[in-house]
C-alpha cells in the first residue's frame, strides 16, 4: 500500500540540491565559516520579509527565545505567561533564564487565549509569549491590548509561522521581539538546527548580538551569562536558497489544506482561517471524536499522522504538580487533535488517499 509520509526531508529537487551545493561551495572558497556574509545576508532578508529593522541569526528557536528573555532582563522572580499547548521549548526557555512560566488556556484555534492571559497576570508578570500554533496566528490585537494594559513585553514564538500574516502584518512583527525556529521540519527549514529573532529596537539588537556569543562585549569582556548560539554559516546558505522557494512551498501547503478542508469539513473539525489571515500550515491539524481510533486506522492504511502534543506543557514531569495557570479547554482539545500529512511534496494521489481514509473512518463510525 502506497505510503503517505508525514514529512519527507530528502532534497529531491535537482535544482534545489544544486543551489544548496553551490551555496556551500562558496563558503568553502571564502572560508568565513563563523557568521560571515551568508549570515549577514540572511539576517537582512529575514528582517525585510518579516517587516522589521533587524534580525539576529542564532542556533535554534529556543535559543532565540532565551536570548530574547535575557535581552529583556527577564530572570529569577519574574513570571512569563506562555500557552499551555506548545512545544516544551517555549516554557523551558523561560525556566532556563530562571523565570517562572505560567500557563494560559487556549482558544478554539489552539492558540493562547487573551482572556486567560488577563486572568493570570500578577505583579511578577514581565512578559507573554504568544505561540502561533500550527502556522495560524494568534489573535494579536487582543493579546497586545492585554499586554499594554499591564505593561508587559510581548515576545512572539513564531517558530511554526514564518510568513504567516494577519492582513499585511507578518508573524514576528507584533512583539518587541519575534523568534523563529528553522529546524529541518519547519515550513521554512534549514538542514538541521537554526533560528532567528527580529526586532525594531537598535539597543535590543545590540544586546542580542552579544548574547548570542557568550555576551562578550568588545570581544573580550563577558558581562552576563550567555551561551554560544551563533547561526551556522552553512545553514544560512541553505536558508537563503530556501527563502527564494518559500512562496511556492507555502502556496502548495495552502492548496493542500484547501483541498482537505473541502473534502473533510463535514466529517471532522478542520482548521479555520479567518478572512484576511494567512495560515502557513506548518501542520494541518484536525479535531476529531475518537481521535486515537482514527490515528490507528490511518496507520493501518500506511498514512503517517502526528499528535501535537499528547501532553500539555504543565503536564510534563518537569512542571507537573507545581505549575500555575489554567488549561481546561486545552486539556479537552489535546484529546481531539490530529495532524494529517499535507506537506508540499505529497502527490495528488497521496492527498486524495488521506481524505478518502478519513472519510471512510468517519462513515464507518456513523454506520456502526
Ligand atoms: C512553537 C515552537 N517553539 C520552539 C520550537 C523549538 O525549535 P527548535 O527545533 O529550533 O529547537 C519549536 C520546534 O518545533 C516550536 O514548534
């Protein structure tokens, strides 16, 4: 039975492979293998694409978040509100700088709820980290309004949402700092680990540049704790090639999502994209009754799916028992979510098989 993979990380496009190899070849020839012209160019292009003045490349999404927390002088005694539903890195970035993550509930779109955030603010709250989950942007106007009301920093974790937008405004352009992961599974991906942060604030940019390399000021004086988190030059070269192709990748993912929406909307709860928003479909996440049975059925059809995530952040052993926050709705939703394959490399036949199989499952349950 034809396999439908969730992702295919091979570089099968001949032209893309040739462009990546020639980018690496250029680095071999100029020899500036730490930061260098590729990283500079990548930072400039990302800043322009997101609509910000500056970008600072770093080693991963979590490193971008940690640098952002440090740049804003968030540390012990401070609280940062994060969504209960996210990848563990969002909360760990807060904990790793010595601050305390507080967990907010989600709205029906699986994103952080502004009402929940407002209920959780205390005098110790310094920042909120909205995560644009699945590639769908949070309700930024409501979240920004809460942040302004209480004088909180907004740091976006836009790891899943590079190039997503609300009208003309891109993910990463709302907060004082926007953070991205470009790991190899992302829509805009490197060939390994990579990340970047963006800001309009020149002083913050300066701090971030030194915080990404041991906070060495004038190359010699370490003034605060920080790690080495420089963006790899080779990854920057790969990302420059992929930035040129990104529009095509996102278009294909959006077409795949539109097809699946149209086929599945009467059978399961499909992702919702409000008028004027651009969802980039990092994952195509449905909500379904009997989710586990559906996942098992799809696996029996050789269709790979993912549950992102089976645990909320406050349920991880590292936070369990002592986590503060609210997550009633998120707790219901994580029992229903399932990510279906919808990546840009799928053929029409593979995509059709995904839709057929979900419909077959739903119909058999109705009949039973
Ligand atoms: C929302 C979110 N934050 C952070 C990360 C971590 O990024 P990285 O893979 O660069 O460690 C991810 C990666 O999947 C993510 O989805």
